[in-house]
């Protein structure tokens, strides 16, 4: 195998660079493996520990096949019974799928409630607050105040079918149904930060349709939870490209990082830096600079490769404001 190709190669190189024995007797052998994986995960996910902008996702780290999420229509079978000043409710037709974390909308009511507890197949559910209208059943044609209901799913976990854990998304979600014109007919569900999303899409203005925007709600243990801006009345598939969390490296000749071979030395340089820092060795700053240079080279190579295959290679692109044309000639000018 080529030099610095495996986890064992990288650990040995980091120990050598930091002045330690590579035969397993160094006190820093175990630390080297921990540091190696710490830097490895951060480099793949786009961290900037060494003050290098790695915000552009790495093409070589992208999952080979996209993940898939299916948006489901609201549950609205039968009716619900809810009681003023109580957070308990009952479905007349118990849903086969858990409605937990769905949004309950009772027709004729202005307020929305989150269902915070429900077990698949059970008629009983719990709301996030007490119901704020008079006791009622939403069954039509009763003497009581009546209305239908919808249990709306807006929150979805992005979980790849192959069991990967997600380090980061690689771009917008892709959908294959007609969208409104504000999505530019590109078939994409683009991301918004949470503050902009909540300002633009409050529950007060919740509508149905093919989603056009989403917001990451939580990222924990490799699972992305998102909120979509519209609920669907037809089951809708969306694909997402992502960078998976790679498995940790081991001190083995069979453990191979996904970083391209030409740039794997960034891992041993960063690991050597961490060891030298622990040892309070003055050479630590030198290895910090070498790591930074290696990461910058890898970033530049990735961007340069994109430019090589782009249609804009070698072009001088005008600034956007240069496209605005002022003082067009009038028909009178043209005829004069």
C-alpha cells in the first residue's frame, strides 16, 4: 500500500513527526488515534479548527446514492373529542401510525396544537397545552359545536435507507411534483435558517401544497430533523444528497480514510500538532501552519476541479450590475 494510505500509516507518521516511537511503546499511541479521528471527523464535516474555510462540501465525501424522505398527507379519519381546559383527546378512529409531534388543527379553531404523546393504534393522545375552546366533539351533525380535524405532519427525520448517519446535507432536497412559482420550477426544496423560516411560515398561515422550503430543526447523533413549509394532500417523495459520518479510523492497515490519498497527510500533520501541543513542544506551531497549508491545498484542489468541469471555465464573468442597461434608445431615437 502507498505511504500514508491507512490509519496505521497515519498514526505512525504522526508519532514520528512528534518525536515519538512508532513501535507501540509511546505514551501517546492511544492519544494519537483519538486525535486522528477527532480531526478526521471535523475535516470531513467542514470544521475550521485550523482557520481554513471548508464550508463547501467535499465531492469525494458525498454519499454515492441519495437518501429519500416521504411526506405524508394529514390524518383526518372520523373525528376527535377534545375538552376545554384539558390536554387529553380521543380519536374516534385510532390511527395505525403514531401521530406524535404532528400538528392538530380543529376546523373552525384559530389555534394549532402539537400532539406530544400518541401510540400507534391508540385512540388517546395528549396535546402540548390545554384545549382553549368549549368542550366539544368534532363529529359532524351533533348538537355540540362541530368541525372536522387534521393531524398534520410537518416534521420529518432524514434517515438514509442504508443506515448512514448524516454529517451534513449536500444541497437542497429534490422533489418531483409541481411547485408554486416561488420555487422557480426547479423541483427543489431549499433550506432556510430557523429565524427566517419562522418569520416567513408561521403556523397561522399554514397552507397545503408541494413544499418549497425547509428548516433544520435539530441535528443530533447523525439524524437531521427538518420542518417543511407546506403539508401535502398526496404522498410525496423527496430525495436528499448528504455527506455521511465516516466510521472512525483504527490503527490498522485495513482502515482507509475517505480523504483523497494525495491529501491524507493533513491528518497526520494535525495529529502531530495535537501531540506536540500536549507536550508543550515549540514545534507545535510549525505543524499547525503545515496542517493549515495542507487543508488549503485540498480546498483549492476541490474548487479547481469544479471549475475544470464547469461551463464557465476560462470565462470572464461580468458583475451582476453590469447587466442592467440604462438609457435604452426610444423608437423616435431609432428613426431619427
